[in-house]
């Protein structure tokens, strides 16, 4: 299994990069342009474009979820480390 902290770190790097932000915005802008240019009777085309937009948003949400899960994993590891240290100190009489 891939380390969730490593996955979160890579996902955060992607989401925070200027290249990702520019590419994602350009993709969305292009889809909106195509929707606006579509004739009013091009229902299937517009629905297809909306599905493409939805898929892109889903991919972005997945990356954001990886970051969130990584933060939760890091917090859990930190909590367990502190609990272990406190337990050890208690056993030593501190």
C-alpha cells in the first residue's frame, strides 16, 4: 500500500502548482466557451460538455481528498506518538 502521507504530499504539490491551476482553469474556460457557442438545440453536446466538466471537478476533488486524508493520517500518527511518549513517561514514573 502506498503511504498516505506521500500521496497527500504529491497531491498537494499538484494542486498548489501554478501549472495545475492554469491548466484546470483553461480546461474549464474552454468547456464554458463551447457550451456558450452551442446552438440551443445541441442538447447532447451540452450534456457531454457538462459531463466533461463534472469529471474534471471529480478529479480535482479526488486530489483534495488525498490531501485531506494525508493530513488526517499525519494527525493520527502525531497523536499516537504523543500517546506513546506519555505512556512511556508514566511507566518511568514521571
